[in-house]
C-alpha cells in the first residue's frame, strides 16, 4: 500500500475523530442540562424527609448544586478530564469505580451477543441465498421473521421457565458462581480475563452464565444479519462478473466465499455497528430478568432515586463506547470499500 493510501486513511481518521469530539461535547451539554433542569431535587431526596433547610443547603453546597448551571458544567468537565466521574449524591460514593465494575459486565454481554449473531447470521444468510425459494431458504426466512418479531425480554422469561430449569448446568441468574473465585481482574470481562490467566475453569463458568442472556440479546441482531446477507448475496449473484465466473468453471463454493461474501459484508458491517449501540443501551430488561450486574441495572437504580451524577456518567460512557464502535465500523468499511476513503 502506497503513500496516497496512508494519507487518505489518515485524513479519513482525522475527520472521524473530530466528529467524535463534537458529538461527545454535544451529548455532555444536553445530558447535563436535562439532568439539572428537570423538576427533581436529588439533594433533598438524599438528605431525607427530616433534614432541615440548613442541612440541605450545606449538602447542596458540598456537591456544587448552588453554583450557576454553566459553572457546574465546567467544574464537571474539568473533573472528568482528570478521570473524576463525580460523586453520587444518594450513595455517597464516587461514580468512577461503579462504572468500572458495571460497564465491563454489559460490554461482555453485548460482545458475546454480537459474536453469536455474526457467527450464525452470516452462514444462515448465505445458505438462504444459495438455496433460494427452497426449504432451507423458507426455514431461514421463517426464523428471521420470528427473530425480529419476538421481544428479547419475553424470550428471556420463556427460556428461564423452560430450558434453564430443564438443563441443570445453565444458570438462570447472576454473572458468576457466588462461592467461586472470579478471574483475576485485567479487563473486567470475565471470559477474557480467564483466558489471559489460563483459568479455563473460570472461563467455562463465565460462558455458562453468559449463555442465556447473550442468546436472548442476539436473536434480533442474528435475524437482521441473516436477512441482510441474504438480500445482498442474491443481488451480487445476479451480477455479470458472477455469471462470468460460473461460465469459466469456478466452483460455486469459491464464488460464494471468495467473490460474494466480501461485497455482501458491507451492509452487514453497518448493521453490526448499529446493533452494538442498540444492544448496549437496550439490555436493561434482559439484565434485570437475569440479575446481570451490568450498567443497565445501575442506571435504572440511579434513575429511580433521581441520582443524576451516575446517570450522567452512564450516558457519557455509553456514548463514548458507541461512537468508538462507529469509528471502528467506519475504518473497517473504508478498508473493505476504498471509495469510502475518498468521500
């Protein structure tokens, strides 16, 4: 790859990074403003019903709620630039350690769900397109329709009441066995940490607890990936260069895997990036059903107590993860399709 390629990729990357900074700043301003102007007083709630006006005023001064809104925002952003995510008014503890504990659990759940969706959805879409209008295609389309239609929380309850109680080795709640020792914390993702420390027993246990919640979260993404791959594959199989490849005797399997799959993966890559954000922010119900200690449950608890500092931290961290996933998607898209680098 020559110098023009590297320059184009660098320019492409710089544009995306600038957009990320703008998006995160806009998200911080919007979230901070909404959290401060809604008609609720977390300080009064944290102080309790018997607190005097003097105690409430002292607590409000302690957390900086007596400052003008713009000053509160500037103080928060300055602290955030130093790695300080603020302090919970209700829980009376720093938000940063909570985020570092809960976010990896949700991230691991989302990544495993997408892994299931991609590893099963792409082959299913290819098989459906290859056997168009025959029984494998009909079954795949029926499965895709059901996967898009079924709510993940309903499927979670059904699986808990049927499969989990019928199969003893599948846990119905939690993230890890309470009496077992968790893997040495490196990334916060139990499966990755277990592999890095060669703790295969912990790896197996983590997968057992991941199985049901990740399966429920992956169903909608799996069905969408399969439908997207099928539609793109059928379109590509009708192109002239595919007919030429068949005419010169190239095996059908080579045509599908070598000439079709790469071009059909572009839209699928976009779908995966979108589903990362959708699953990351939409895993609350599944986490609640399976008692998964993720950031969704943490955010709901903060919302119920009107504790806005944890909510702000969750929003910014989730937004950062989503824009970084979109950046990775854009880079992969540009690597697969050179035309994107010149747009």
